C-alpha cells in the first residue's frame, strides 16, 4: 500500500497543472446553452492537448494512461475549477462500453468523434414506467430488412437535444427479462427522433424526453449480441459509477470550504452545532474520497468496476443533501430568498438519490451482489 | 381532558378544506406566485366567511374564536398550498392583539379582522430591510426580530419584489419607514405566530404524505406496487409519525395559548420543532418516494418542499427553540 | 378540545396524590425477586384501596373509572416514583381480553385474582422460530376427551416463573394462517409446564422460556372461538400498546431530568451539542406523550385501541435508545465503566425496538392498517 | 498510488485471522473477561510470532514494520474480540516511541517489543485515578489525558478490579505512583494510538456485519429468509458502507502516520470518527437484525456492542475530533 503518487503520476499531475494554468477556459457561462458551447470548446482544447480519453488505450485514440492518472486528471480539473468536457457521457460510458463490448468497426466509427467532442452522446435507458426497473422497458426495436425500427419514449436524458448518438436500450422480444433487451447506438439526427426538454424542480432543464417514432438503427449499431442489452447496460452503469467518487468528493470539499466561508461571513463561526455538522460532513466526504481510491485500486486489479461503486453513489447523494440542509440552517431566516448557489444546490441535491439509480436500488445492489443476501422473488 | 376536535372545530376544518377544493389548486398557487394570476377569489371567500377575523375579539370586529380554530384554518390553507395573505394578516392580528396597546389594537385590528385593511408579516434582516410575503396591498406591516415587534403603515415603506424559494407566495424586500413598536409581551405574541406557522407546516407535511402514499399504492415496479417494498412503506410510516406528532404538538400549543399562557413557551417550541422538522423530512421523503416524476417542475412535490423550507426558516433557526427547551433544565450556552 | 382535567378528573388525581403520599411503598429492592415481592405487596395495597383495575367496569371488580382516569393513574404512579403493580400483564392484557372476548364463567373465575394480584399472569406468544411471524408458531394444542394437550416452547415471557396463568397462543389445526390459532388460558402450575430463566444481554433475567410437554388445558379455558386465536391475540397486543404512551413518556422525561442533572454534575452544561440533543429528546418525548393522549381520546370514542398505538411503540424505543446513546457521550471516557443506571439502560434500551413487536413490524402495521398500503404477498 | 494491501500485508492479516481462529473464540473472550480463564496461550503465540514488536524499531528489539501492519493486527484481534494485552502494549510502545526521549525508549521499548515486560494503556480520570485494561502483569502503565502522556512503573501503582461495560476485557482502576512525563509530541503520539484503536473498531464492526448478514440469509419469517426484506437488507447495506468507510479511513491514517506526519491530525480524526460511529451503528443494527436472539446473553451481539461502546469512548468524545476538523476551516468555539 502506497498512497503517495509515483514519480510518473507526479510528473503527469505537475505537467497537467501547468497546462491548466495556461489553458484554463475561464468562467463557465450561466446559461445552459452558453455552458454547453463553452464545454464543447473546452473538450476540443483538451483533445488537441492529448487530454481527452486519458485512460483509453492508445490504439483507440486515448492517452493510454492509467486509471489512476485518469482519476488524478478528474481531480485536477475540479481543483482548477475547470468544467468537465461536454461529451462526458461518451467519454465515461459510451467509449468504454464500445471498447469493451463493441466491434472493431464500431470502435473505428465511434471512438474518435467521442474524444474530440465532434459527436455528443446521450443515454436512453429510463422510461416513464421504467425508472428503477429496466425489465419494465416498453420501447420496442423490431428487425426489418432496413435494420431495426424503434418506437417508444425515454426520459431523463442529458444532452439529448445536442446529441448525435444515443445509447438506447430497447425490447427485442422474448420473455426472459435478462435476454429480451438489446443495446443500440441510435442516430439522434433522423426524422423518427423527437427531443423535448424536461423542466425539473430547480426550474432548470438539464434533461430531456426522447420520443422514438419509427426511428431506424442499422444492424451494425447493435452493441454486444441481440438480447445481451441487459449485461451491456449494467456494465455501462458501473462505468458511470466508477467515474464518480474521488473527483466528486473533492468537489464537495470545495463546496464545504465555501459553506465554512459563508458561516464566517455571517459571524456564526462560534456556533458549534454548525461547525460540528460541517466537520461531520468533511469527515464523511473524506471517507467517500478514500473509498473511491480504494475502489479504483480494485478496478485496476480486476479490470472492470464492481458493484462496490454503489457505495460511492449512496454516500455522494447523502452528503450533498446534508450539505444543502446545513446551508439552509446557516442562512436561517434568509433561506426563504432564492440564492443562486445554496438554495439551488439544496433543491438540486434532492435528485441525487434518484438519478443514475435510486439510493434504494443501490442498496439492493450492495445487499444482493456484494453481501449475497437473497433477492425478493 | 378531551384531546380531539369538537364538532364545531371539525366543521371549521371541513369548511376550509371544502373552500380550498372548490376555489384553489396548485395551478392557481403557481400562477399566484408567478404573478400571472391572483388569489382574489379565494381571499373574497375567506373574508366573506369571516375567517380573516376568526381569532380576533368580537370587540375588534372579529369572531372571537380561539387559537385552535385559527390553526385549523392555517393547516387547511397549508395543505392546499394556498398562498393568500391569510397567514400574514392573521399573524399581524395575533401580534397586535397580544403585544399591542389599546390604541394600536383599535387602529389596526378591525381592518385585519374584516380584511379591508389587512396586515402582513415581515422579518427584520441584518441589513435593516425586512422580508415579507404578500405585502403588496396590505395596510400595515408587522415586523419581528428576536425580542422585538413593531407595526408600520404600508404607505411608509417601499417594496421590491424578490424571488423566493417558495414559489407559491409573493416575497418582497421592504425598506421600512418609521415603525411603531409593540410594547407588550412580544415573545408571547411571537410564540402565537409560531404556532400558526407550525399549523401551516402540518398541512404541508400531511399533503406530502398523502401524495407519497397514493403514489406508493399505484406506481408499479418489478411487477408490484412500490408500496410493498419496505424502503417505501416504512418511509411512509415514518411520515405518519412525523405528521401526527406535529399535529398533536400544534393542537396542544394552540390550546395552551388560550388557556395556559405560562406553558406557552415550551408548547410553542415543541410545536415549531416538530412541525418544521416534520415538514422537511416528510416533503423530502415524499419526493424520494415519487422518484424522477417527483423532481419534475410540473409535479407538486417541489412546491411542498419549497414551502417547508421557507416557512420552516421564516422566523429563524430551530436550534433557538432547542436552546429554550434545554434552558428549562439548566443547560445551554447561557446556563449558570 | 379541552386539555384541562375535568373537575372529576382533578378530584380523582388529587385524592390519588394524597393517598400516594400516605401509602408509598418505599424504594423498590434491586434484586428481581425482592422487586417482585415488593410489587406484589404494592398491588395488594392498591387493590385494598380500590386502585386496581381503574378503568375496569365495576361489575367486574374494577373501579369503573374512565380510560382518562386510568391514564392519570398511570402518570401519577410514575410521577410518585411508585412501581407498577406486579400483575401488570394481567391488568393490561389478560383482564381486558377476558372482559372483551371471554365468557361469563371466565370472567367470574379469572378477573378477581388478577386485580388482587393473587394470581400472576404471563403471555405465551413468541417462539424461537416465531418472533415477528405469529403464523410460524409451532406449539400445538390437540383436543382429547380430557380437554386440550399442549406441546411446544415459548420464549420472552416475563413473570413466567411466578405466573399462575399463561395467555397461550397455539396451533389447533388447519392451514388458513388466520384460522388455525387458538387463544388458551393455561395453568402454569402443572407437571407439563417447565419454566427456565432466560439471561439477556444486560446480564439480568427478566424473561423466561416455557416448555410445554403434554400440558393440559380444559375446554372452558379457550378464549373466543377455537381458531379465533389470531384475532384475540391482535386485540391483546393492541391493549398492550394502548397501555404505553403517556405514562412511559413521563417516565422518559424524568430520566431526561436525571440526565440533565448528570450533565451539570460533570460541568458540561455549556456544551450546546449535549444540551440541544437533550432538548430534541425532550421535544420528541413530549410529542409522544401528546400522541398518547390524542390516541386515548380516539380509543374512548371508538371503544377499542387502533393500530395507531404502533406509533407510540416506535417512538418509545427510538427515544430510549437515543437517551442511552446521549448518556454514553455525556460519560465520555467513563462510559467504559459499568454504571447501574446509564450503561445498563443504554443496553436495555436496545431491546425496546424488538420486544412487544419489532419496530419493523410496527412500521408494517402503520403502513398496511393505517395508510392502507399494499402488503407483500 | 496504490490503495490496497501488499502481499506481505495480506499475509499479516491472514496470519492473525488464522491465529485467532485456532487459539480464540467468544467463549475464551467471556472467560477471560470474567477472570475464569486467561489468554496466555494466545499471548504466547503473539509473542512467538513477534507481533508484540511489529511496529517497534529493530533498534529497540522490534520488527520495524509500519503502522499499517500494526492496524492489521489490531483489526484481526478486534474481529475476534481477542482481549489480550496486545492493544495496550502496542499503544504503550507507540506512545514511548513517538513521544518519549532516548532514555525512556531504551528503558521500555525492548520489554514491550519482546512482550517480556509489557505495557498497558491508562486514561486519567477527573479524580486523579486512571482506568486501564489488562493492567495486571504489565511492567509499565502509559497514562494519557488531553495534551499529556506519562509512563509509570506498574509496581508504583495499586490496582482495583472494576466492572467494565466491555466484558471481554479486564478493567482496573489504578491509583498512580510517581509518573514520568513524555516530553515529545504527545498529540502526534496519541493520534497513533487512536488509529490503532480505530482499527480494532473496524474489526468489531466487520464481525457484527458478518453475523447480521449470516442471520439474514438463514433466519426465516413469513416464509422467506428475512434478508429479502429491505428493512433488513438495506440496513446490512448501510453496515457495509460504514465498515468499508472506516476501513479506508484507518488504512489511510495508518499510512499517513508513517509517511506524512503533517496530515496525521486530520487523518486520525477522520479514522476515529468513522470507526467509532461505524462500530456503534453496525453493532446496534446487527443486534436489531438478530431480533430477540441477539439480545440473549449467550449470543455474541452484545459482546461486540459493548466493545464498540467502550473502545469508542476510551480516549474521549468524538466531538473533540469534529472540532479539530472544523478548526482547520476556521470554525468552532475557539475560532477567531
């Protein structure tokens, strides 16, 4: 066990830090569209400098760095207050899945534009009646001579309005809940696809609904075998979670620094209830960060992420929600005025225990797949 | 001892629920908060039914009913997320009646009771301005801060619309003119306002629970209504405990305000802590039970959560009440 | 709504207070046996003064007072630091069940000795493999010409070693889980009944195991119809819970006063974390007390206790456990020394969320019977 | 960076688990605490294997391995509820090595390392006496209180057996003779002891979780293993998060103690808070999952819960650590 960075990791980090000072994209615009454009340009800058797909193999256009260097990169971006690249879904999920489960043709077709950000990706898993229960999906893909025809509706898809490709999970027949789903890469720029923004409780519209009406997907865009969608999707979701942890923990620590600053600004620094609640959150966030690095070492040993990723997802949601609650108590009687930072993040955090798999589902995963407890049948 | 509502009190509760059902819904609440519609229809009915003067003495033009009846109206309006100037006006009346002098009572209470010259509630902020709900159109503003309350004519203030976390109410930042202090027992008066506010929070929590239970009965995942899963059903059971505990505490505090003034500080603190924490826990838990749909703008979950946060913090921090309770046992920062 | 006592209730309370001053039994001995003898004598004293079975009808030997006066009586006993009478199971459960579900013969046979304490009662519901799930009971009662023959084992029965009668729930055939149980009154003083003390985590032995080996119960000791045991048992359990609430809340407030005193003794009165935690417990306990009185008013209106009683059971266990946890933090580094009051009650409180129906079962009851949520099948 | 055990470290962990399996069980733990049996067999093996000197420098007769290796031994012994003087002796060695002067090191460390003249840990109490585990038979007692540590020869003290909450250890109240203060950095030394103590608590929590999971798999109610009910399975999932979080924090703090002394105060506080709260939550939750059987004297649940309470409070209140963490951000009672 060695928690210090290797000389190579130190060199990578120092070079990156220097580069970030010289190439920082500046303050991210507040408007959703402005922010996305900003993050598209930023991804291009990262790509040109060889900082896109840090841990992807060189033969697939990545930097060929280690997962540890990928984690260092994520942390340094947060530390430098630089945004994440625009095609985060493609980089964190789409690419890794194609590298692991895709064909050579798919790799040569899809990977490069993911790295450059020339093609944005989105994820089409959840449906109005299938949030936690993927087996309840109703979106259908029927095979004809022109390939697959898709009909159905997806919800909670970020970036859908700008995406070129959608990771689409659809029913392809059969009753076995683990064998009747197929994982498609669906072209979003076709007549059969309609995207509508979804307004959420914060008032923002980060997400969209996608309506598929006779959208067409060619055979070569099936990932894995027909009927293997379930397995491929689970892998995707685990990559999503493996991405979290360390960097998100750092982001929370930065938020806690800002909250401590707010407490001092308001002259409440001697209120030990507030300070101990903040201290407890600092402790919880640090354990989340450490769990993240321990999990990463496991991934490096075993190759693919394990169900342990669900721990970080639960901790992340719980901590963010407690931060929001503490902030309201710090604001006291002023908590009833909309605040661009604190009241907004208090509201936004309520979705953290729902999006990307509810905390209840994560606990099911830990109970069944890590602790081997029996499943309700 | 009889710890349940009399038939008359049940009639008040049912009447306010019926009124809200017929004259109000969450679309109206959203429109009111956004300023695209108003609440005049509801307000006229509240005035016509005499609810605005429900707890004001008959001598000052009210119905002379008790604080229990007032809290039943507040709970009903809270359940319906009715914004309406009702709460601010009632709070203003409670403050003037409990801490004002005869002259102040004569000047303000009749207008508050009839609703013709209504009052609004404002809280002093560190910068000297005040935050107030539904202040436009009010005749007087009642301002509170720990240990102090004052009344000021609205025409002596300037109002600036502000975005509130609670989007079913209209929040304004008020620059205050010459304010006329209330010289009576301000703490006792503010405790009564806390009780009315807590009653509103009970209504909010109850509505959040009802929505969660209904969703848990009908929403199916994994081939079963999600209410069969203990992660959902036990969360709903905890909501029930929070709602009923807060309701018990509010009813007791309301009765105590009229019958046992010496016990009011404790009873009011119990009510405020139980109601504000209960409303926060219940509205957040309800959103969780709803899942994604509960986080959409169109769903009412966030309206209830926003109301729980804003009303829960309106008069300051819950720790203040825990300190008051602990002080009764010789504990706390100022203990000897 | 009127939270002040009626003149009659005031008169009852004042007379009782005066009587308690004159007749207080003194300090309860520490030893289990000594304590039981003490409480037996105390029950006799209460009985002779007409204070046994406060709310029982006069025709059944009770005082014929209201349930509200019963609650006042319970609170006054706690307030006077007087123990509960020894035959608490008979008074709170056995008697009410016989009054409500029993025959006239059973009433004339069993009620009087319950009131006087001449015959102690115990409750034989739980079994090693049927804690939460009464349908899993395996104790069998088979009908012969000599009446019913009982074989099986019960656990967690208080007072069993001194009891004359046991409320026994046993299988009497059939598969319908709601129709194959019968409620018996079993004589504990017969060869077929063996009682063994059960030592619990605190080191005390409040409870016992009962082994039935061919114990005999005559037909006239069946309560309700054969096969109605389930319904009768549920009623019993609801009477048990209705008994709790107000008086137990007062007992906790007294404990919180003692804990506040401990905090001051140790010079920690300015630690706002400790004081606010205590304040929060005072608030929670008061809401439990108020819920109790509101529930009691409901019982008075509807005649029998409802499932709402489960709320008090959950609150009672949760508060007691938090009191124990707070006490350990007050003791700090001295928490590792056995303390007859605080470390003992910290340990004892852990059983509060298990005994008399686990908090999980109580939540099931609230979800299914109060909120009408669907049941897992 | 590599955040997992090396093969050598895994070997240490496996060896201590194997040793406990073969030489110890909860019956032995109960007998030891009750004074009806002793731990000499286990102790001899610990000495023979050199574990007693695992983190003592070779110069002073130890193996010169690191704090990580020490915590692995502590965790293994905690998992097995092995009382044994190991922890007290290791804590004594850590204190002398980190805060003692050369003369104190020369005098005491070799005996601690070889186990021939072992040390024990005592905590000063308000009344001037000390509480210590396994003090009988020790050569020296290391006494700690906030900001101070001292060593005293056992023959200069008198011991009186005391009933401890933790019935798998022997607690004594010590009347202390002339104590020789450690003049080095006492806080840094105590932080290292906190890390070792936290490691023990991780073992305790892990064992409590294992028992709960096993029970949830096998115990049937309502025709199903209770592990299918989320009230049980989600509680077990939360145990997993508590156990793994505490383990991560302890490993990091142990590594930090040897490699990044400047970061030790924060790392040690994180470890102690995570481990003490995690052990309390896990042992109480495990008892709840077990139901009635978990509350019997014969079951090990309460042994684990008792150990969690006693070890969690051994060196004082968790709030002290939260204050230290908050102070780094300019918050707390002593903030400027």
